């Protein structure tokens, strides 16, 4: 009988899983064909030791992972590296791991705004259920160390062309002062369709129009981004 998947706040006893975690993240990025910032093994180990990571296991088998990191003197927190192993997908495990990381973030940094960058529709849906809203990059942390992490992403040139205003990733933000008082409600199906259109348009604008030069890409990206934002704000 297959072992039940359990979710834990990672600790030193889970350091043995670092290699499989990084391998799983890298392979998932290849399959999706999207960019992803490379994770340093020592950095992931540090997050585990600090108790700032969530790991899912089926017995001793790795099932999923996510970690949290703070930016801008703890004013912002990001949930990063969310991954589920192939054999455990389709069970809602990513949602469960994300929720655990989200709750851990609120405990460790109760006054911080929680944000994320993602190209994945599934993650956008999960974030929306937790209360995140899509925002422009200007509303995210201005911590240079955070943005430096994007340099290893294959889409980093898009971020540079747009003066760090837009990219294939969508920025999403949870503001505790605005959202804590609201009751969590499932995102309407109509909004989920809009998310799908959002990703399609962004990929079209930045990948195709980017070939026309800096001015054309940035201008087109700005206009399409403003129109899409109108669906959410």
C-alpha cells in the first residue's frame, strides 16, 4: 500500500533531500519550457536549517517542497521553489504545500506582505485562493538581492528590456492589512479564464514583440499589461 503523504516544516533531518529537490525543480522547468532562477544547494540547505521550508514526504520518498525568504528588511516575504514530484501530481499536493508555506510565512513574518513571481497558471490559481492579487512589479520588493536572483533565468533579457517593469512572470501580492479581514472565497471560473488569457498575451507580447527592439517590446508590454490588470483591480 502506498505511503500517505505528510507535510512538515523541514529541519536538519531533511538535508539529505536537497539534491533531489533541486533536480526536480530543474526538470520541471525544462518540461514547462519556462525560465526559472537556479537555486544554490547551500542556500536551500540554509532555509531548511532555519526552519523556513516545507517538505512533503511519502514515507521516506520525496513528494514536494517550498521555502520562504524575506526581503527589504522583512517587509516582504516570498514563497519560492514550489515543486511536486511527478508521481505525486494531480492530488492537490501543491496547494497543500503552498498553504503550509503561506501560513508559516504569516507566523514568521506577521506584518510582511507576501508575494511571488510565477509563470504557472496552477500556482496563480492557488495564490488567488489564498488572497493574492496580481500587481505590477513596482509593488513588489525593491531589494536588489531579490532581483539579482532572476539573472540565471532564461527570460532575464525580457526583464532588462522592460526596465524591470514586466516579464513572462506575473507578480502576485498578499497584503495582510487588506486581506486578513476578508473571507476566503473561491476564485470565480470567469477569473480563472482571464488568468489563462493573461499568460497567453504576456508570452505573445514579450516573446514575439521583443524581437522588434526595446522600445516596441516595452510599449506593447505596458499597454497589454494595463488592459489585463483592469480585469482584476
